[in-house]
C-alpha cells in the first residue's frame, strides 16, 4: 500500500439562548474579536462549487460491511443474516439489503470503501475523522463545521439570525468541536426532537410557553429598562437594542419558522419518516435553504458491540428513508448541486462477527478500513472509490484518509487549505495540514470532483 504525506503545494459547550444572543450582539454591533481574520479573498483559492454541507454523523461507528460495503462471499461468520446485498440503479454497485430506497438514488452519491486511519477509540477516531489531524499534540484543532463557521459565517459576512453551524440535535461526540477557535465557533445544538410538536429548540421554542407569553415578557423588560429609556441614542444601547430585536426575531419571527415542520405538507414529512432522524433530515434541508452553511445531524446508536443485526434491522430502515428522501428532495429542488451531503462515522466495525455471549452477534471497533458517502456540491454520483479486501478487514485499493475527504470538501466549498487560522498562542496553524506535519494521505478525491 503506497502512502505519502499530504502536500497542498503539489495538489494545489453546546450553545443556548444566551450564547445565541451574544453572537447576534457581535454581528449587530460590529464588534470584532482580537483573533478576527478576514476571508474576503484568498490567493489561489479554489472555485466554490458548494454553498453548504449537511453532515450525517453516525456516532458510534457504523458497520461498513452491513451498509455500503457488503461481503456476501465472506460467509456467515462475517455477514451473518444480512447476506443478500441489493442492486442499485447504477450497474455494478450493490449495497446492504436493508437500504432499498438508497439503492434507487445511487446515481446521485458516491461511496468511499477504503477510508482508513487505524485508530480504534471513539474520541480519538472522531477527532481524526472530523479534523484530519492526529490526536495528542499540544494544539486541539477545530472540526470541519467550526472551520466552515469561521470561513463562511459572521466573520465572512453571514447575516443569518441562526448561527452558521447547527447540530441536530445533540453535540456529535465527546470532543471539543471548535478546538482552539473557541466557543464562538462551537455549534448551536438544538436539543429537542423534531418528530414532536412543537420541536422544542433550545432557546427558541419553549414547550408550554406561547408567543404571547414571550411578548408579555418583552414588554415587561422594556418597562423596567430605564437605562435604555434614558440613553436611547447611546451607541452601546443602540447595539444592544438591535441585538435584542434580532434575538426576538429568531424566537418569534422568521428564525423560529425554519424549525416549524407544520409548515411542510404531511406527505413530505411522511416521506422522510416520522422519526427523530427522518425529521432531522427535513429540518436540515430547511436550514440550508435559509443559508445556514453547515448542519450536522448527530445520529447515534451505532456502537453495536452487542446484537449488531438487531440494531441494523431497527435503525437502517429509518436511515435509508431519511437520507434517500433528503437526497431526492435536494435534487428535485435544484439544491443538490450546491449542497454536500457527507455520511460517515469515526470508524467501521469488526468484519468478523462475535457470536459468543455476551456479544450475541456483535461487532467491535474497526479503524483499519471503513466507508463514507458523498453526494452533491460538485461531487459526482454513481461511483465507488477504493476497495476493501474480500472480508472487509483491510484496504485493498486506493486508501483514503480523513484528511483527503476533508480537503476535498474544503475544495468544493472554495476554502483555501493554506489559510492561516487564528491560533491564540500565535502558532502557525492552517485550515489543512501542511507537508511538514507528516499527515498520511492518498490525495484529494479527484475521481469524483467536478472539473
């Protein structure tokens, strides 16, 4: 297996209402943090083909051989009862038998079957997959969502009421998404369950608390705010008032409407599936329609040490329905070309099944080879990159490291990989690793990147 270092020269705490209001205050008043950096133009920056990313984060590590890399010829000890992969609408591509709806959309996405990093720990593997860096150094790097929040968010002219990096519904793991960038670039985690009515978004929708209650509270606040009454022209008071207006617009106005799925016709909601995941996919589509550049759906439950196949039969139909409907919906609305859909987790699962008690058909962590999926945003569909061996245990062809996938996503977003990040210690840190960092790479995903 050939390996070389990544060289772009050659390849040319969950936030709530207070934090959301603080961010809008920064935007309204024009205040700038000391580590602000301008991203108006980059020398040699790639051409942007995508405007947004919907990341479907399979927290826990999904079984690659049960989903996008089936191995029916490996025998029962490897594929268990899921031994009949199905044909897709692209000749020669087969996927897991529990994904009939995704099988009909294969022309719109590509599968990477040779992801690898060799790490078997949840936190460390998650860090590698979401930052492209190795854990353990003195610097904690930001994940993709936080980098996009920095380069495409408020510092780059984003004017939305909702923060530019949103997670549905819980933060995506036990690591710090923003790293050294700090709390300003952490995701706005909605909490709640979009399958319930109302969708109780933290800081925006409070169950049992009507809009009239909110209006009454605001009127009382204005009555008690004698400082604003005494100094209506003061610049700080003006900025605070503007921020307040933006915050209440998010709670009572257009900002809240994006989370109100009652605005969708029942048939659309049914198509996505009336589950937490299915409705999260629908909310993600609504968010990117309103200009949010990065949305993560944190989809847990894939750490299948025990009874792997029972979990697959329970969760894969929901996953199939939600993702297939999302891709189809984006395509029909003309939004897939500008939206990257990225599916994947921190690693795969052991190809050989552990039938003995207490695992009873479970699979352990497996970082040697696993799968990912990309759709839209300039990535071609209907292709497979790389391959695992006959049992799904090792990379057989075209190793793809997390840095390769992340670098390709940044390229489609038009983010210059050599852009310096505002490191609080003044260290020379960049959007992507440089050659001297010694990060293993198989190269950008040129096979599926539109010219």
